[in-house]
C-alpha cells in the first residue's frame, strides 16, 4: 500500500475488513461495485422500514426497452429456475417465471385480484394468433372418484364458441342456481330438457326449439 505524503499520489492499495459487530454508519461506494467471495449471513435491506426501497430509479433506459429487472434464481443440480420482476417497454408491470407460477396463502386466506381497485381483470392473450387460445381451468375434489377433477373455460377458435367442458362424467353437470335471461338469444340443444315448473316464457322457448329443430 502506498502512503500519501503531502501531494504524493495514492498508489494501489488493499481495503481489508476487520471483523466488527457494531454499527459502522453509512458507506458510500460512489461509482464502484460491491462484490464478495464470502457469504452474507441473514442479509437485511432497510430492516426498520424507515424508507421505501427504490430500485433502478436514477437512469433512463432506451425508448421501447424494458426496464431493469429484479431476478431471483434457484440453482440446483436437478434444474435451475428464475423468477423475474420487471416493467415492460409498454409500461406494464410483469412477473415472469420460467416454470409454473404459484400464488399460495395460509390456510383459510384468500387470493384477491383487484380487491381495492376498479380495473378490469383480463385472462388470456388477444394477439398471439390461431391455436393459442388459453384455457381457464378450475379443479375440485370429487369424493365419488376420490380424486380432483377439472372444468375448463375457453373461447374456441375451432368453432368460434365459448366452451365450458369437464374432465369426465364424475363432474355431473353445471348447476345455475339463479334465473337465466337469454335476452334475445336462442337456446339450442341436442339433448333432453328437464326441470321443474315451466313458465309461459319457458314454453315459448321450448316451442321455438321444437319448431326449429
């Protein structure tokens, strides 16, 4: 390590760490990077929550470029995986997982979407093209089969209908426990219609089906 005497320039030097458990105050690295070959035991960032944590806020990215990302890695011999948080070039906040993305809560708690805001909820893509319409799938346990079964919703590009389908016949059917108003739309079926009391409006619908079948 070179010593500074008067105006003598500082040469190369080593900055050595001396173990110390007390507070050392603020450390300003300026434009230098902070790297380590050791381990950081239980690292904490802003543990007292006295201020917000601001990431990537001082320098612009280029036009039509995504913002810088916060990337969490899971490294293992069996496989590697990453989870990325970023703001896309169009301004959308994005969470990107290279495997399944699971949102879990403690038992009895809910996953809520748009709970305190009034924006719409949108599922699926509107621009990926033919054959890319995604399914929305919901599972439930069926005691009769001692297994979980699913139902699926999809806007089909095959016949241009909105489909509700089931995994198999252990899901007995679809119950609608409220009145159904078809407005000015038709009701068609290739099966049998059964039910309770039939109103005058119901009879008109059935008459239309029989006359046009």
